[in-house]
C-alpha cells in the first residue's frame, strides 16, 4: 500500500510531467524560434522589454529590464540554491520529468525482465515479447519527449496539427526522429548515468547538498543493523538511482530524496515496534564520526544463495 509521502510524490511528479507537456501549448513558457523571442505567461518577453524601453524613452529602461527579467531570475536561482543546500535534490525526486521516466522504466524492466536496469545481474525467464514491449513503450515515451521538446521551439498547436495529419516538414521530422532515437538510447541504457553525471541541474544540487553537513539526508540507524540480517536489502532494491541506501552521504551523492528506501524498510519492519532503520534527518545523526565505517550492503544475490544453501 502507498504511504502518504509516496502518494504526494506521485501526485507532484505527475502534475509536473503534465505541466512539462502543456506549458508550451498554453503559452505558459516557450521560446518561439519563428518569432525569435521567449513567451512567458502568454506575454512575449522580448517585445515587452522593447515596449518598456520605448515607453520610458531611455530614462529608466535598465530599471525595467532589472524588474522584469533579472529580478525574477535572481529570486528563482536563490530559492533553488537554498532548497538544494538544505534539502538536496528535491527537484529531481519530486518534480523532474526525466526522473519520472527513470522510475517508470525501472518498474517496467523489473516486471518484464526481472531487473531494473539491463546492467544489473539477475533476471527472470522472459520471452522476446517482453523485450518488444519494453522497447515499444520506451520508444513511445521517447517520442512524447521529442515532440514535447519541439513544442518549446516552434508554435505547438501547428506542430500537433501537422503531426496528426502526417505533414511534418523536413526539419521538424528530422528533429523528431533524431531526438526520439537519442531519448530511446538514454531511457534504455543510460538514464541513471544521465541523472548522476549528465544533468547540470542535478549535479549542482548534489554539490550544494554535499557542502552542507546539516542538509536533510536518509540516515541509517546502524545500532540496529542486526535486523538487516533477516532482510533481502529491500531498501537497496527499492532505490530508483541504484544507490546503497544505508551508505554514508558520500556514497549517496546523487540521492534524489525520493524516500523509496525509507518506505521499503518501513514495510519490512512493519511488525517491529521500533519501526524502520532508515530516517530522514538533518545530517547523518546516527553515524559515529570516530568510526567512519560503512555498513556492508547485503547483496540480494548472496542473500538468495544463502537461502538456497539453507534449504539444501
Ligand atoms: S537513497 Fe533512498 S532517498 Fe536516495 S535516491 Fe535512493 S531510495 Fe531515494
Ligand atoms: S530494508 Fe531496512 S532492514 Fe532491510 S536491509 Fe534495508 S535497512 Fe536493513
């Protein structure tokens, strides 16, 4: 059953994904290549500045630009820096449309081929139909992304009409084809790599988070680590970024604060009055700074092997 935090995270991710798709269509935000200016909240940004400059006849044009362009950017960047330094990659885990795709394809791979990425060991017997379904759904998502992105650059309604009538012009058809292929490769083979090292926004948030020792993080109650012996590393298995959930902060540099590891452990320990072993805390409150030891992750494969051995 979904825990409340998971429900709200699903809600925020879905809402932001829809916003990502409808923002250009509703003229909330896009760059119109044909006109050569940004459109923000239905207003032509370049034109507004031109009018402001013309209206004030050069007396305080710089002030108008400061108020209408620079100030909102500075406020947005400052708020982003503060949130990332205090709470880490909240944007990634709770809003980012790319991370939503990461989680979606992780889930599909797990269901269809028995592992969340093609790079991990362990699989379940699966047919070529499973691969076809995986590639088909990933291609569809890549197509949605490429068309969605093109809508940020050209008039989106015209684009969707052309698409519906199979009348995409040469340049647009080429963009959609190439972008779909690039996204498909990313989604199938490198989606985690992109989140970890390819996204400037993600890496910036991680760096700010690492610099603050009191930033919110998932801490592991190592005093109760013995309880992990009876568990098949549910927390590690649940992590969409494939991180060691019980590891020290440095090893979770790219943690997206999605809290899936916390929920997995709460589920495992649901009959334990002491609750789960993973908690959100300001800084690592359970860690003994004198012993910078890492609790060894219990590998799912070795755990399975132990179980098999016991059965024999
Ligand atoms: S370590 Fe936990 S909170 Fe961080 S990305 Fe993994 S599952 Fe999410
Ligand atoms: S889910 Fe909880 S009990 Fe299981 S390995 Fe992770 S921290 Fe330990």
